[in-house]
C-alpha cells in the first residue's frame, strides 16, 4: 500500500501539502514542489512560518490545523523562501484521529500564478495608451513610417494606415492619438469586419428609440469618441452604402442616428486601417474612390516584418523578457539556431506571430536557460533546414522555402514581376500596362514582395 500511496502523490496533477499536529510539514508532493519552486528537503520537517511568508490573512493550512476551519476554492497569495510571489486556489481540511483529536491538516493546491499574471498583464495593456516610444524596431523602413506618423499629430486630418495583419496598425493609431492635442479625449476602436451588416450602422451612428423593434436612444461610436479619435479597423469591409454615409459624416462633421430626423455635430478625428492595397480595394469595388481620397489625407504604409527582419533583434528580446516574467522563467537569450530559423522564416503573421511563437516556445522550457530550436513550432524548424542541393528542381526549392500557402504565392508573384520588369526594361509604366495594374498598384506590389528597382 505504501508504494501505491507514494505513486499517487507523485503522479497527482495537484499539489498536496500536509502538516502534523505541531505544524511541521510531513507530506510535500512533486506537484506542490513545482508550484512553489522549492525542493522537498527545504520544506519537509519545517514549520510553515519558517519557510513561507503569508499576508495578513495568514495561512489556510495553519487555520485548518489550529482552528479546525475548512476551506474550499480559496485563493491565497504568499511568498516562498526566495521571496517569489505565488498565487494558488486551495482546498484545505483539518484531519483528526477519529476520536475528535486534531492531528494535522492537508491542503490540495492548484497553481493560478501564471493566470493571475496574464490577467493583470492584459488589464494593464488594455487600459494603457500607447505612444511612439512603444513601437519596437530600429530598422530604417520602420523609422521612416514613425517619422511620417509623428507629423500627423499636429493636425486633425483623417489618417489611413495600410498594413498586413499583425504589423501594429492600432499601435500607430494610438500613438498618433496620444501625441495629438486630442490625447485627453477618448480613443475608441472598432473592427468593422467583426460586426454583422445589420448592426454596424447603429453602432457607428447610434439609434433612436422606436427606430426598430427593441431600439433605444443610444449614442454611436462617433458620439462616444467626441473630442477624441475613432479608429475603424478593416474599414474596407463596410458596405458601399455605409461607406457613403461615412464619407458624408467626415465631410459635414455631423451624424444622424438610425431612425432620427435631426443631425448632431461631432468633433472626432477618424483613423482608418486596411490590410490590403487601397488601390486594389478601389479597383475591386471594396472601397469607394471618393472615400479613399478623403481618408488618405495622411497615408501610412507599414512594411511587413519580412521586409525589415533587422527588427527581430529588438522584438525577440522584448517578448522573451515579457513572457519570461509572466511565466516566472529566467530566459534572456536564444540559441544561434533559433536566430537562424527566425531570420529564414517569412513571418506571414508579422509582429503578432513573433509574439505568439515566443510565448508558445516558452511553454516548453524545462531546465534550459535559453530558447532552443526544439522549442519552436515544427513549421519554423522546417524552414531552417539546409537548402536543397543544386540538382533539386525548381518546384522542390519552392516547397523547401515556402512552408505556408501565402509564402509560396509571394514567391510566385516575385518571380512573375521580376520577369515582367526584365521584359520591359524595368520601366514601371510599361510593366504595369503588361500585367494589368496601375502604376501605383504595381509599385505597391513590388514593395510588398521585396523588389527594389529604379522607377521609370
């Protein structure tokens, strides 16, 4: 039976901590040792107060022992002998000998330290306003966009921010707001693609009671952002009719709630974002041309990470430090293999993907003190494999290089445009005519796939 008991304590996915009648530890299993980051030898046989530091509320285990109290799902925060703060959810019970004499107490523990830290981190980030100093990266491409964005803080002109998903468009929008004279006003953000067509007009412009079944007098986003900034993310997902009303609002600085007959003045700076080339969106009918011209008084094009991989040298240490702190790890570096894999990868998800990859990799850290290649997702590890030999065919090379459909298509687009440029003597206008694009749209696509050429 003793072997079964020891095996149960070892494999149980919950911390078990028991004390005898004198308050000294007699059971301290593997899981509680991991939760509290302490060796059993440091705890077994010791009195609780000699090992742990408790808040004013004291220890639930001591309360169960000395007062006979029983606790269920009680959250407790305390410090181990190294001063590290720990937060747990406990089930704590006094133990008697069957004759009413208390002989000890036992506590079953679940660790929520990481959850508490993540909740606090999310709360802190959701409540804070970002500034230009929060934009991470020192590459010339990024710094050029930052300098252009800083000029936009001096006015209240509309701003159009174009960039792929995960490049940090909202970070730029918040920075413009925070640096402007409207910084004391509200910053209201809405993803247009996340809302059903039937609701978005009322959300944007507000509703009047009785306009439709269940409608109440409710201000829309424009009124909520009065005196501040309204960010419309993925604005090109709005219907043409709504885009027309949006254009009228920008021009007249007045809104009319759904079902209302009166107009209300609004003082709001509008920032819109898109994750596609606006010229393509206009050509395809997803964006009204007049709205594009009205919005793009200031246009910012945020380059994707694959065009500025030098910024990885700033981003990776930042995310390593952030998640190491959250996960109570001491990881400050990445192995040369990891750096090589990151440099070779295309990062279709941009900055957001870097963050998620590092966060995920740190979940697999055990005893190591740096991030290693085997901690990374398989699709990134494959990208760092040796390049195929000279005998390999073109298709095999593409398959080895492109581990995502997006990367594969980008390679095809790059080769297609390079061939078209060569045929037309690298003349932009002639090349655009051949491939069926406008000059501006071709320039955007060349930049997107990393082709630099003299524009003639």
